C-alpha cells in the first residue's frame, strides 16, 4: 500500500485486539477528543505546574523540580523508558534591578533585564538617554551616543521582525560607546508589562548592561526627546552569569509494536523565563505532549511505530537541550520519522508545518503529498498541513536532515504575555488544551500507524 493510501485507510486496532471491529483514524480521533474533554488532564497538569513550581529558568531549582515532575507524569500516563538525559545549561541570574528617570521628571520604570546581560557597576549607573527608532537612526547619531544609554523604541511588527533589537541592540550601541542599552518590549500591547528574552553580545565590543522597558515608558521617553527635553536615568542591575548548571531533557515512550526503531517525536520545552509561570511558553506545549501520549495509552492503542515524548531543557537561553539531543541521537536520525514541536502557546491548533532542511524541491513536493495524506484524519480539527518552520528545540536535528514539524497555534494573545509576569495559568482556556491534546494525539498516532517517510 502506498503511504498516502495507508494514511487514508489505515486501521487502528482497539483495546480488544483482533476480535474487535477495526476503526478508522477518524473514529479514533473522536475517542481521543472524548477522553481529553472527559478528564481535562492537560489543564489540571498545567495548573499544578504553574501553581506548585512556577517559572523555570535554566539552572534554577524550579526547573529541577519540573524535570522530576514531568517524569512522574509520563510514568503515570503509562509511558515506558521514562528517563532524564543530562545536559549542562547556562545559568544566568537576574539579581535586583531598577530604573528611575531623574530628568525631566522623577519617574520609576518597570524593567526586566534581558537574559544574558551583564549587570551595572555596583551602585548602578546614571546617564543621559538617547532614543532611536532603528539601527539606521543609531548609526546616524554615531559617537553622539558615547557615554549614554541608548533606547531602541521600535514598534512591534511581528516577533521575527522586531526581536533583532532585543537580541543585538546592546552590542550595536556599545560599538558607538554607549554605556547601557534599553529596548522597547517586543510585544503588541502592554499593561505596563516588560517582556524579557534572550540577547547576545558581539565579542568585538564591550559588554554593556541591557534591559527591556514597557511600551508605556518607551513611548514616554520618545515624547520627551521630541520635546527637546534632556532625559537622564539611573539604571541598576545585578545580573550575572554563573558557571553552567546540570539540567536534563525528559523522555518517555509508547513503544511501537511492529517497527519500534522508527520514532515519531512529540515535544515542548520545560524551561521558561524567570517571570510569570511559563504557562503559555511553554507549559502549554509540555502538557499537551504528555496528554497526547496519555490519550493513546488510555485507549489501549498499540502504535506500529514508537511515539516518543521529549520535554526540552533550555530553549529560552541556549538551546542546549536540543543540541545535546542531536549529539546523542545522531545514529537514530534516519529512523526519526518526524520531530514535532509545540511552542506557540495554548490557543487552538491551526496547522502542522513540515520542515525539510536538506531536501530537494522534488523531495519536498513528495513529502508534502505524504503529509496531505493525513488530511482525512485531521479534518475535524480544521488544520492546515503545509511546508513551513518547525521549532527551536528540534532545529539542531532538523538542520542535519531530520524532518521537523512545527505545531502552529492561534496566536491572538500569545505575544501579549510572552516572557512577562503575566504569562500565567489564568489566561489558558480549559477546552483549548483538551482540543489541542486530541489534535496532537491524532496527528502523531496517524504518523505512527503509517508507512510515511518524509526523508
Ligand atoms: Zn517557548
């Protein structure tokens, strides 16, 4: 049977085995959905993770607790080979931080240091602020920013477009002699909520402290500058990078019955920033990956291929989990059918996007046709199946030819709370998590039952 034909017609064996009437993937999917909505296990798991452990930055005791918790949940879901694969991760700590305008009027600002930033000298630094709207504007000012704090007041035009200022802003400003860099938070709206995130230094220039300010504060300083007012700020940051710390990816499996060496990976990342609860980023991805595997187990299904849950460490500030997994599992690559990652929040699943980094355009077209073979099974979820981007944690494997699949979620409010104190459990809709877990279980199970190979 061709792979596509298999996916359309493939039969799932029920818990009763050969004596029971076979059912279509569509019927199996309905049972996933019924079980997910009956128990709402993903929702109660996420509540526990958020309320009892909270945010989970690499190197923190909270992340260590989450790694233990995730293994317990995978075991409780009936998975086998549950274990932690050790990884050394960066250990950045924020320390105390504050920012206060001195001129033109005293004003306390809410800031968050950016992950990886150095701190200020003891006692903080006081300097004038120069506001720019782009790297071009900065370069036009040139050495006029020497000794100043540069603020990048760049409106949000999509995450990928705007995040470059958070990531590169400090070194671009340091190159011209600035003593610190601030960036307008990378997000569409604000309730005076700064959005942290990773930055990186260019080793060619001095490392200067860098933090995000709220949209409110950023636009206020822009107005002050436009009125010709002198802006002076005191900035104090205790951020520092400690030696690398031990951490781990968490792994568990539903072993395949016919070709167990062939593996479908479903994944999310366990770590988060050190603010809020990491509910959307990526507690939601974590709990639906666990729940998708539990749904398959709870229905007594025995997939032909192995289904492997991987919960990554250190997505946010280093990708060490994804890199270590690549290095440790290279010999398996030809048998990793696909590595799925869900890391875009808790809203409803909208699409599954296949990334083939090393394939020819002909091979991509053939792979897309195979992917489209899942359409019948996925029809109740109304998702798009296309070529596209997979995910950060799987990207080291994908770069070496492993098929990656990015699970896209509706992002109506994702970037409103992303990397903020407001990324908390109360923003998550109970039914969305159940729906997403059923969709992920259906997709992963269909692949595990099929003969499809994308590479
Ligand atoms: Zn994430």
